[in-house]
C-alpha cells in the first residue's frame, strides 16, 4: 500500500517491538496507527493474530492491509470490539494512555481480557524529563504537534504513577526499561542546576537518573511465572553460526518477561539475580583435561546448570589434533543442545540429556530479489566446502557459458569457488561485516546454491542454508544430502543427487523465472508456518526449567560420569 500522511509517522518503536512475547497467539495494539508495529511483529511470529484499534479512519484503512483485524473507533467508548474467547496474550499501549480521558479505567477493563499469563506493555512519556523542567523555568511551556508536549496529551505519568496504575488494574509488574535520548543534554542541564537541587534536598545524580529518559516501557502480567536466568557464551561470529545458535535464540526467549538473558564472556558468567534458577549455555566449548574441568567446576560453584551448545559432528576436531576420548565437551556438562536428530544420536553416547532445537529464523526479511527476469543471481556463501562443490564446478561453468549474462554469481567467503568460476559475470566478497549483512547479500540473490557431499560429517549438518534462503524468498538449489528431508523437490526448491540433475535443475530455474519466484515464495511460506524461532520459545523454556527442577538428579549423573569435577 502507498504511504499516507497522518498526524503521526509510520514507525514501529524498536524497543517496544523487542518486548512483545514471541509466544503470543493474539495481540491487541491499542492506537495501532498504520499498523507498523503489528506488521513488524508478524514477520517474527506469522501465526499470530494481531488486532488493532485506531480512531483515525485513514490510518486504520492502511493498517487493515498489514495486520489481522482493525477496528476504527474510540477505545474508551468500545474497549473490546473483537471476539477473543481464549483471551489476549499481549496488549500494547504505544504512547496511547496519555491521550485518554480515563486510562486507569481502560487498563482495568482490558486486564479482564488477558490470557492466564498475558502481558500488558506500556510505552509512556516521562513527565520528569529534564526538558519539562527547563521549559517551566524559562516560561516556554508551549504545546506542539508531536513529542512530550503533544497538544493531544491529557494525562501525565511518572514511573511511580504508572506502577500504581498497573498494580491497581490487578497486574504484577515485570520490568521497567528507560528510553534515554540526548543524555549529554540532560547531563549539562542537571550540572547547571545542581546547586539548586542540592539546596532543596534533591541528589543531582538521582535526579539525573529520573530526568534523562524521554520515555519508559513497562511490562506487567496477569500472573507471572517464576523467573529464569539464561546466560550464554558466544564464539567469535563466523558465517552467522553464533547468531543463529546463540544470539537470536536468547533474543527470542527474553521477550518473555520472566526470562533474563545475557551473552557474556565465559569468565564473566555470574548470576545476576539471587535465588533464581540459572542456566549457562557454553557455545561450542573445547573442554580438555584439567583446564576444561576447571571451567565447568567454576560454573558448578555458582550453582549453574551447564549446557554445551554444539551443532557440528565432533569428528571434525580430530583434524585439529583433538582425540575424541580426551574431549570432555559433552560428558562434563549437565546437558547438550544441538540442531539435528542425527547429531543428537551421535552425542547420546556421551550424555543421555540431549535436546534438539532445529535452526530457526528470528524474522522474515523484506523481499529484495527477482527484480529483473532477464538476469538471475546465484548466491554461494560458505566456508571449507571445496570438497562439496569441486565435483559440480564443471556443470556450473557449462551452464554459465551457455546462458551468458542471464546467470550472475555472487560469492561470499570462498575465494577458491569464485576463482574456479569461468565467467565474467561474477562478484566476490571475502567477508561481510556481520550476520545481517550476510543475510542482506543472500536476500538480493534469486537462487542459493547448497552442495553437500554424502559424508558422515555432512549428514549430521542442519538445513540452515535452506531456511535462511527461503525466508528471504531465494530459490534453493540443494543437494539431496541433508536438504532432502526439508525441501519438497520441485515445490519449495530443487534437489540434485549428481551433476546431471544439477544441470537440469539450474537450467529450469533460469528458463522459467516466474516459476522460480513462485517456488521461492512457497518456501518462504513454509518457513513462516514451521521454522520461526517464535515457535521454539516455549519448548526451550520448558526444557531449561525441567533441567533446573532435576538438578540434583543431573548433578548425580554428572558426578557418575566425571567424578573429578567434584573433587
């Protein structure tokens, strides 16, 4: 839909978006404007029902093309115009309550519609912001079209006042997040008036803490489950592995206000909350000998449940001089989490507590490809894959010669692959700044090439490349190894088992670009329906909580496997 011009910008508050629970089945966005917040959330949780209330008809009409249902009207006159028999999992007030005649009554009424563990999110202007005081002191307290002094604001709140309003509505407070803007200006103002503050008994530093945030974001719940602390380590990012297995799962899980998660260096792992269940996830740790035992022992002393996060067949370590019988990565921890059932079967021999969480997508990116049906771009981005692609390179070169500029190549990471391509229609990037940059480069292509030879190591790998490409509406051209279990051949991608099948599939993709795009769209629909991280949050949380509940049993089992840990 074309952009429209209304009183407020078409914008989703990113901090507010990050706090909407990814497990929500139904969300109500009060004052949804043009639906930007709900649209962004649906790219993270496409199976959710997102409802909006908006009194501006032009904005409401725009929102109807973005979210599930929209009611145009006054929320105070008709607080619940939707049928929500199972309750609402999250109600969002993004800069709304200050515009209402009786926000306290609306909070109390809406709280009745929350599901058992439903969340209310409030983003509110901070009436204690330093600029209010500055305006009052200079006599320039004038209303404006937007901002803190929006002329349509009827109510003002301090954090204490909002806390009371939420509690009076029968809600339990979860957390409060400030949104500081222009802190340097706040510091300069408070420094200038510090003598006066001291004279009236106000601590300047304490006032600065109150006066810096432009807004606050509150989370409150109908009933709050016990808290859980999830801390994780992360290897240096390489090819997105750290993002997919650590960063994005933690990011997904902490949308639940009962979970507290941080990614830190292992030496900095320490509990943040007293008397709270705590999990430490070590990303691909290399635990060897006494040094490895000492690392785990340090975490046991802090009462952590220790998990090894590993998503590759451990046999690759043998090529790096590590003997498998000396590797403690899987035996010297309480549990292991991995990405495939094949890999789990390998690891169960070393630890009976293994959970499989298939790789998932945090959000569906905007589509950026299929812009020119006369030219399609094939993307290849991988590390250490020459044994997989080398037997197939003659076919790629044969097709490239036959079709000329209709087939473009974009190669990331693998210079040997790039050099082996016998075509001028190619582009190489030795590295990309970060994982989002990698995904953007992938999303600008039309076809993603995913070769895996049939080896023990490869058979344990995940279908990550397929779901990354499919999320971005990029057509998959993949080996039957690994990807055969995920791709519907000819419907959500093309599979090949030998060079001849690769040739036929690639030529077909190039010959029928509209059909190629439809195939990529079907694959994107599959990811949206089945492979979002949002759909794993509950299972991951339940497993972590079960580990904590069984910690005595798990400690006993760990002592049986590794008695030296407890000496």
